[in-house]
C-alpha cells in the first residue's frame, strides 16, 4: 500500500488536507510550495498539487519535448 492510500496528510506547512499525490521532494522544492526541508517524499493535497503543476508547466513541457520522438 502506498502513502496516499494509508491516509497521509499534505506535507505543506500549515495544511491539514488529505494527500492526493506524492512526488519526490526535489521536484517540489524551489517551486513556491512550502514543504519542510529534509523530506524524501512530498505529499500534496489537491490544491497544492494544482499549484505545483502551474509552477512547473513550462519545465515539464520542455522535458517532454526533449524526450519525444518525431
């Protein structure tokens, strides 16, 4: 069983919502989503996951284009 199915809460400081997604902390760090330092996995609620997606949209599109085949 994963962390989300066990009922993990959002890792963002001050948020007590249920987690929806879990990402590596290095992906979330530096995007403006306030997670504590020293975590390996960051669990994000729906609102913070949406915020993370908006903050990293350009980077993810660039990475996707870099690895796509024509």
